[in-house]
C-alpha cells in the first residue's frame, strides 16, 4: 500500500465531505428512537432535495400505487432507510458532481455509478438481501475513491486511466502504478464519514469480495461486485467481456443462471433510465439490451472459439511438456521415471488378469570402450541408433525405456516366456545387424539381454523381483561371452526368498 499517497489523501483540503443535511439525517437516524417528525423537518428545509425525493418515491422506480406528497409520508410508507438513502445519494451526487478537473472522464464515472447503484438494488432484491437501499447507496459510492484520486493527483490520474477499455481494468492500473486502488480510497472516505459496516465493507472490498470474512457482509460485497460489472455492460464500448464475467460470477458465486442474469440486466437498464434523470445524471444514448446482447453474443462466440483454440493449444503444450518429462532426450524412449510409473501399472494389470508378462534387460557390450575409443558423440549416436531399433521392435502395448546409462529395457505385457524369448533374440540380432555411423566412424555393436517372466504360479511375487531376475539373466549373458540372450530360470529356493 502506498502510505505516502494515503497521507496526501488524508491531508487533502478539498477531500469530499458529507453534506450538512446528510450528517444531520444520519445522526437523527442513529438514535435509539429516531424522531421521524424531526427528520422530516430537517429534510424539508431543503426544497430542492425535498422535490427530488418526492419525485423519486412517486416514480416507477419504487412502484408505489398511491401518491406520496410529503417527506413525512415517505418516511411512513417507504421507511427511514429508503429516505435516508435518497438523502445521502442526492446530497452527495449534488455536491460531488460539481467537482471538475482535467483528470478522468466524469461523465463515464457518473453513468457507471448510476448503473452500478441500480444494479445493486435489483440484484440484492433477487438474492434475498433485505438491505436493498443500502445496496443502492453502496453501489453509488463504490467508486467514489476515483473522484478523490482525481482531485489529489489531477492530470496524473487522468493520464493513468487514459485509454482504458473497461472500468474493471481501473483497479489493476491503479495498483500497478499507484500501489493503491480507488476501492481502498473509497473505504478510507467511508471510514472518515463514519458510515456503518453494511456500507463501508462492500465499498472497500467490492473488487475482492472473497477477502470479507463476515458471511452477511461478504454477500453484500459480492452483490456490489456483480453490480459494478453489470454497469460495465452498459458503459463499455465492448460489452462482451463484461457479460461473460457477469454470467460466470452470477452463476458461481450467487447461483444465478444466465437467463436470470439477462432478465436482471433488462430491469437494470429500465430502472436506471428512470432514476438517472432524478439525480440529474445524463446517461447519454443507451442502446436496447437486445441489441447489446446481440452484439455481445457475436463477440462471445468468437471469444469462445479463440478460447477453445487456446485451450487446445495449451493442452497440446501440456501434453508435449508431459511427454518431454517422461522421455529420455537422447534415445527417444521412456525415461527411468516413466518406466517405473508405467511398469507398475502393467505389473498390477498382469496380477489382476493373470496374463503373463516378460521383461527384457538389454545392455550394450563394451560400451565404455566405444566412448573411450571414439568419443562421447559416437557413444551418444550408438544409444540413439539402438533406441530407434528398440522402438521399432516394441509393439503398441509394450514399454521400451532407457533404464540408465547403456541399459535399456523392454516390458512385454500379455506375453508368455517363449514369445518373450523370441522377441529378445530378434532385438539382439537387429542391434547386431545395424551399424553405427557417426561422421567418418562406422562400427558394429552387440548387446547382451536378460529375460525374466511372470505367470500364474511364478515364485516372482513383485515387480522388483522380475527386474532383479532380468538383471541376473543379463549378468549370465555377459559372463557367458556377451551378444546373447539368457532367460532367468528361478530355482526353488528363490521362491522362498
């Protein structure tokens, strides 16, 4: 957090303050036994404010059947909270709308605030929040920190926000450049005004509702977050991203289906058109929701296609990375980690089905002398060539891997020992017949192969046993003259071990 900037904000002489009439009404409303008559008299002292309140309560925004002609009637019929909200809203907007600078676009700010306030009230009613008037006021005040930053930073703030595409980008721009967001500044102002938590918390955290611990306050904050994004639908030049976010957030957080969201957007547009003139806020030309959704859906289709393509590309990249992580770079065979993982699966499968399984352990004869005589590049080419030979010999169900150094393995599921032995001999001959060519160097290599098998009744009880058995077969092949296949034949006492 930018403490220096916060200090400048707190010391700003032109920091917005609550109008005197709003302070009086708040003080009277907070008393244990609020005097409705006194509150009505205080409000009635301001004819312009009184006129705005009466026009509003008699508008279709509140949908009252009977005409209300006095503030006293408003307090009785609508309740203290509704009237208090209107007093705060009208008096604040009246005061703050006079503030102009060379900073950000004030017209867009007020349009967004008006849509956000109406959206908050509509959504609060839909999700069963009783404090719908508080929701309206919180939506109206949520971004007041932008006005404060505009006053304190002037042209610097306008330059910061120049060219932003959506109100939803504002916090990211602020945090990146100023290390403080307008929501935090809104919360600071709400605290100075001593607004109750039901207003202060959603105003402060509406961009991060998950940070609010109190369930009731978090739900109100989620409503204000959704309301702010609903406002973007009507203010942004491209409504598609906002509509996608509104539908996703409404579904995942508040349980609202897309059809319900679209219905609420229609109500928000209608009610904002009704209430904005009463606050003397010019919404400018606003298109029909049908046209907005039509344009947005066309864009969303493109975004979905792009997203699917990106997802497919990402999946391919992930598969490639996964393959690389499990593949030996030099030979192109599975690496030791992949062998241990997949061989265990194939072993478990053999145990479950009772089908035989064979393991070939392959070691290149006198490989060290190849490196010593011809150099490591030739040794690498030898491993590459033998790796290709083994890959060609492997069937679709087989697992060919580099076990370590010049040792390779071939695991043959669903294969009896006799067939495994034939395959081992085929591999040996293929290695022997394939010359190694590396530049001017051409040489012949051979391999020794140990074979071990498991079938029902075998004394080899674990994967480790069959690996050890194949290794013993390989040892026997090496010490019997190399370039040959030796099959491990377990003795009775090995079964006991």
